[in-house]
C-alpha cells in the first residue's frame, strides 16, 4: 500500500511542480530550457520504446524527427494551416516509420542498428543535398506558432504550458503502453524472442507496431521542436542528433519511464551549460559517452546507486580505499 | 559517350578507394563482430595526417606554449623550445606519407582495441556507443587541429597528368589508386586464406576458446586485425585525399558508405567488399552526374534491394 501511495504522491508533486514552474522560475531563458527538456524527453521516451522495451537500438530516429519537422515546415511555407500541416506531418512520419521498420526489422541487434543508421543518413542526404525540395543547408523557416483555442503561444510561458501538455500526454501514453499486455509482449520479444514465437506471438508484428508507436511520438517531438526553434535545418537529421537522443535514453537508464526524462534533462542542461563555457560540445558529448560506457554501463540513475553502495561498503570496511569510488559516484 | 567512359574510370577509382575503406570495416565487423563506428574517423584522421606530412614533413620537437587560465587567474604560461629532429623532410614521397599516416592510425586503433574495446568483448551495444563517442572526440580534435577549412593535397607529381587512350584522357593518379587497391585486395586474400597467420585468425574467429586452448593468442590477433583495419582505412584516406579533399564531416560521410558496401557485399567477405565497393563507386559517380540532387540517396538503393532479397549480402554466409 505504502509503495503505491508514495509513488502516486511523487507523481502528483512532480506534476504540481511542473505546472507551477513559471511562477518560481523567473527568466525566459530558464523557461525555454524547461520547454526544451520536455520536448527532448518526448523524443527520448519514444526512442526508449525500441531501445529499452524492444531491445532494438535505433540510430535513425533523428531521421524520423526531421521528417516530421520538414513536412510541417514545408507545408506551412506553402500556405497550409497549422492543423493540416501537423496532421500531414504525423501521417508522413507514420508511413516513414513503417518503411524504416520493414527494412530495419530484416535484422535485429547490430544489423538493425546499422540499417537504421543508413536510413537516417538517407534522410540527412535528402535534407542536405536535395536543395530544390528542402532548401539544403539554408533550412526552412517556420513562420509563427499555432494558436490552439485562440491562445497565442508566441511568448515562452504559454509555449511551456503547451509543451507540458504534450509531454504529460506522452508520459501517460508510455505508462499505458508499458503496463498493457502489448507492452509485456514487447518485453517478451526482447528477452526471449524464440519462446515468444513458439508461444504463438507474431514477433515481427509486435516489433513493427512498437516501431510505429515510437515513430509517432518521435514525430510529435519533431513538431514541438520546429515550433520551439521556428526553424529546421539538415543538422536536425544528422547522425549526431540520433546519437544525442540515444545518449539521453542510455544515460538515464533504459527500460524505465523516469530514465529517459532524467537523461533528456541532463543532456539539455549539459548542452546549454557546457556550450556557454566551452565551444567543444561534441568532444564533451563523446567523452561523456565513453565515461558512461566504461564506468556506468547501466545508466546514470542505476549506476550512481550501484557506485554509491560500493563506496558505502568500502567506507565501512576500509575508509581510505573508498575515497576514489565515492568521488566518482557524486 | 566519352563522358560516360570518363565517368566509368572515375567510378572504378572511387570503388578502389571504397575498398581500402571498407575492407578493414568488413574484417573488423565480420571477424571480430565489432561494429566499429569509428571507421570514418580513421579514414579522415589518416587523410589529415597524410596531408600534413606531405606539406610539412615529419619532425619531433618544436616550440610549445603551455598556457592555462582558470577563473581569470593565469596558472602557468611559458614557452618551451625543443630542438626539432627532422624525421622526414617536407614533401616526401606520397606513398611514404600514406604508409606513415596508416601506421600512426593503426597504432591508435591498437590502443583503442587493447584498452577500451577489449573490456567490452561480446557486448555489441556498448561497443557501438563507445566507438560512436570516440568518433565525436576524433572529429572535434581534427576540427581543433586542422580548423574547418578543407585541405586538398596536390596530386603527387610523379602521377600528375593523364594518359591518352583511344582519344580519351585518363588521369594517371586515379589509375594508380585502382592498382593499389587491387594489390592490397590480393595481399589481404593471400594473408587470410593462405598463411599460417590467416589460419590462426580464422580459427580464433570460428571458436575462440578452442583456439586459445591449442595455444593461439586470440586477443593479440584481434588487436592486430583491428589495427590492420584502422591502418587500411587511414591509408585509404591519404590515397583519397587528392581526389576527395579533406574537410570536417568527411568521417560521417564515409562511415555510411563503408556500411552499405559491407551490407551489400556480405560481412566478413573480402570479395564481397571488393564487388560492393565497385558497385557503389559506379552508382555514386553516375548518380552524381545524372541526378545530382539525389546522388546520396541512390547510394542506398542497392542496400535496400539486397536487404529485401538476400539479407546476408551478395557474398555473405548465412550465420546459423
């Protein structure tokens, strides 16, 4: 009883904090960072469906993210309304996700990763080289944010609430997904694909549907992204963006709901803070990757807990030896 | 018509370059099962190193200026001058530069395999992330050292110019690249299929524990293969630099190409890498001439077709 109540109370407090954030955080800069964290958390949650629950590591999600963004941006540029552009973008991203899934699910494991990487690079190639369609390196400007129910989202705070609404819906969808029988069967295909097959489950179909679900939310995140930046460029589709998304999922801890959200927060804050002091964000990203893989392969949240325990045990047995481990965990 | 023949020569030489790039990738991926996402970085690093060696030669020593400022306080700031020992005069022979570039990157590859990848043996996802992270670090170091401006070494003077054949001009350097690629392909085939070392490598790949039991040092062999693959990529980078020029982002451009060559040809198959390289070489050059907007996309079409019809690749074996 207590565990569930603590959990519910924690969720209620978290939602309350998020709802009142603009009251106790002053400054457009910080509110914008909060919006960024939420939109990237949607992307990380979507990728986590495949990486964490499906055991399928995709390095092509920036491609899907960019497809949604570009579709909407180009339609808006050609005079379509926001509703039409967004619906079309989500439709296109679902079709693209289906194509990605049909090709990539020819393989699992490392083959899956390589194929998604190549597919993501195709999207980048179109965005960068097919200048007649995508304006190449110049990118596409998005003129203005939508006005749902007549509320203008131009300034930071209303946009924050719009992002928050989408973010909460995404989290709720992920919760339902994880607890549903379908979520359980997806985890089954991750752990024991052959047994699931023998039990009569269509492993391929389960993975395919999971890919579509992941692709849909990636598209939603892509739409939030272009409205946030009011601009989209080939950089969005680059391999580095896919890698950043993967870093969010893995740094927080895969196959948890909280992990990708924490990971998105860490990466966005790091990126903003580090690039304010240091122009070498790419190197920092690479070094963080290497350090996490070498010292905390299971992710920051579980990894810190493990290293903390280790340090505590070491402290109780041999105080001097515990110092380096303790530093690392903090 | 003549335009298409010239394109064909360009395609074959580009295919030769791709073979140098993807043979190492195929060996590392096929034999060691390591998805090395740093392969494009090795290519780019080799190309940059080769360009610098060609321009400035190779010397040890020089003037250093260590300087560290933290929170507005200068911690140290002084100049050290060491006498420079010239190992190689500026403008050395092109192949010497290519071999040195390849050797340096091979050493870097060996260190990475020995100290980082070895710890992750058999864990593919961490290997992917580690090599991806390192590729970002390498890209940023290259940007720091060589800045963002493209570097294009001159075509080596002894191979400058073109030969005339049936009224068409073929650049000599491109023909040299093809010849080098063919020589290396034959050497690799002899090494893997016909030497004791090759037999040991194949044994280590097929069944590492048994190979270890009969006294084969499998770990050392794997370090050797990784270094060889990295060195080949870097050598290819130097060979390709007069044609492609070297610029930031070359790594991310070459990695997917190596990937499609290997998916197309079948992992671990040298013949597959060779055939795949030439197919992609032709597609890239003709695509660029006929549909410039979509050249990069056309590259990926054969991969899609092969994945649908023959997932193990043209010359790949079905892994049970």
